[in-house]
């Protein structure tokens, strides 16, 4: 019988910014290098799910244990720039 490993569910935070040219850009701070972009938020969310899945799959295939960092808090600052 094949042993199936259970994956632990994790909550991940994505940072979404409005970039130049009208594109939305998303990154996942807990997964360094995991980011994507799209013209609409709907497409961005789909691409982000795919990017996270591919990131985790690639790490597993390399034998790298992926333990996403748990963010304690996300804080937004408003400042004059």
C-alpha cells in the first residue's frame, strides 16, 4: 500500500500592489521568490494560487523542506512621501 503524506494547511499572506502599466503585482513574503502579475485581480488570484503550488512543488522535488514563515502581524503605515 502506498503511503500518502498529509500536507498541513497554512495561511499565507500575499502583498498586492498596483504597478506601472495598470498591472497588479503579488508576492508572498513567506515564500521568497514567489510572485506573479496580471492585468485584473481575478486573474491575479488564479495565477497566485498556481505560483504558490508550483513553488511548493519545486521545493519538494528538490528535497527542500518548506516551512513557510508565520507572519505575526501585517501593519500598514500611512506617511507623507
